[in-house]
DNA sequence: ACTATACTGAACTGAATGGTTCAGTATAGT
DNA sequence: ACTATACTGAACCATTCAGTTCAGTATAGT
C-alpha cells in the first residue's frame, strides 16, 4: 500500500477548485474587502460568501479580522508555497516520464537505420 | 459583478484535492499501471479506483488505453501546465501585496525618525 | 469448452458542498 | 433611544462525492 504524507493540500486544492473562491483570491489580490463587498461582487448572500471565506481561511489562503461590525478579508500570510512546490515537483515527474519516452523513441529510430 | 473566465481549473484542482488521486499521479509518475494494480496499492475496490481514474482522466491529467482485458493508465499528455501558471500568477499577486505592505511599513518607519 | 482474470455499469449509501432563508446579535450614525 | 448596517448561526435543500456491492461482459490461459 502506498503511504501518503498528511498535509493541507486537500484543503487548499479543494479551496481552489471553486471558481467563486478563485475569484475571491483574485479580488483580494487587488484589495482587501469586507464580506458584504465580496457577496455583492459575486452576487451571493452574505451567509453564502461567509462560507466561502471560511473555506479559504481554513486552507490558510485568506485571513480575516473583525473590527467594529465589519470583517475584513485579506490574502493569508502563506501564499500557495506548498501548492506551488507540489505542482512543480510533479511537473518534473511529467518531464521525466516524457523524456524517457523520447529516449525510447530515439532508440527505436536508431534501430530502424 | 466579477466575471471569471471558463477553464478546466475546476476539474483539475478538484482532481488534485483528493489524496488518493494525488497518490495515483505520484504512482503513474513512476510507472504506468492497470486499474487492478492501482486498486490494490490504494486498498480499494476496482470500481472505486476506476472512478478516481475517471476523474483524473476528465481533468486531462491521466490517459488510459484498454488492450485486451487490461486498461493501462499513464500520465496525461498535458502536465499541470495550466495549474502551474495559475498558481504562479497568484504567487505574484501575493508578493505584490506584501511588497506594498513592506513599503507602507517602511514609510511608517521613516516618519518615526 | 471451462475457468479465472480484468474490467464495467447500475444502484445504493452516508457524508460533504454550495447554496438558501430566517431569526438573531452587535455596532454605527442621528 | 432608534434605525440601519454587518455580520452570525441554525436549519434546510438539492446535488455531488467517495465509496460500496452485485451482477454482468469480455478476454486469457488450459
């Protein structure tokens, strides 16, 4: 059985799998925003948006702070580092696989001659 | 309202959100495998594994070919390019935001003097 | 021809998701 | 004090998801 290490990749890739949430990240990349603002931008109820923000917060991609009655959302402190690393590593796996394939094809070509 | 462009990021990030599926990709990075092999490795029924492979296939991360009675799974032709690009772009958004923050902090420090 | 293997598909289950409404609490402004 | 704003939480709903079982079909080996 293959053992996979525990990480929050589940949470973060899960968070990124939703277009609304990717949109929220995009937005927060431009400027911080309140739940209300985000809800309006994505035509959604406050409650709905709060859930999305909750998911992003769980994944560590967003952090929020409530001052007075408004909760302001910003990009989280850690910024997709882990995800970038994972993707990059696998990018290389792909490259390796296809290089091997190339090598094999190359070999076959040689034999043809 | 914010408009977001259509893409298969939903499918691919969704596919990556599951540890079993990330494990399968990892495995296929080492060697091609049949559904049976994968099912055994991840202690799962054939049917269950076939569904996971289906999800990965939909996302274009895996491709399969059935010859005789065995279906062989390999890494898909396109390899996380789109995802890498998305992540990288947002990596930069983060950087920008935090650079701005640095700038502001720097400014505040100056005034203190 | 017979048997074992490898997959496939339909149908079912429990839990998670993405959204809603509605009733509440807390703060801001007049 | 009163009213509007901003959020919060519980409860609900339909859909999807991750997995199962079970009954099939097709191919490989003897």
